[in-house]
């Protein structure tokens, strides 16, 4: 399976949304800081999951006797 997910673009889009909410007065400075912290946490978790290499686990031998 392949996909074209770009974590950096996702992060940038989320960051822009948070900045827009803050600049428009929809969220407080405290909520802004909290949202940034949560965004960083989600981004790190996402990157940790994406950094692995895919491996097929096999419980059988190719040439069973």
C-alpha cells in the first residue's frame, strides 16, 4: 500500500489554523500555547510511526518439509 501523506505539510496547515484562530481572537494566548504543545506532540508521535521500515512477519518456512 502506498500513500502520499506529507507530515510537514500537515503540520504547516495545522499551525496556520492555530495562528489564524489566535490572531482573530477566537482563542486566548493560553489556549494558543496549549494548542502548539499538543500539535508538537501529535507531530512527533506521527513521525515516530512513519520512520519505521515495513517488514513482513512470517511464521512459516518457504520450503516446509
